[in-house]
C-alpha cells in the first residue's frame, strides 16, 4: 500500500516522543526492499535554537503497511541550524 514518510527534528538519532514533528510526504507503494528518492520542503518551528540536530525520516509513519520488522523504519541525518529560527536577519 501507499504510505507516508514523517519527518522530525531530534536532539539524537532515536525516534521518541520528545522529537519535533516537521511534516510528512506521501510515498507510493513500493516492492519489498525497494526505495524511492523524493524531495520535500520542511519548515523548522520558530524559536528553535541554533544547534546541531538530527533530521529523522520515519518510513510508514502512519503504519499503513504490514511489516515483519517495524524497527528499521527510521533514518537519521545530522543537520545544523546556524541562526535561531525566527531571529531577525540583519543586512548591512
């Protein structure tokens, strides 16, 4: 079945209740072991501090697909936010 990939901002590589939801992306039905590359635009919430985080992609976020292994659905990538979100930008 078609599923969704959900995206979160996290302080670590572990998906848990403390992670900040950023958005989701529909993914068409995939064969076992297949993958798909898509582009998604996400907005970091205002007030997020400048720091190093992890962007978590959670495959089958809504658990639409019946899987034998649900523990391999999270992929983490390090990201760095260099300006606090919502901070005024100053141009000279």
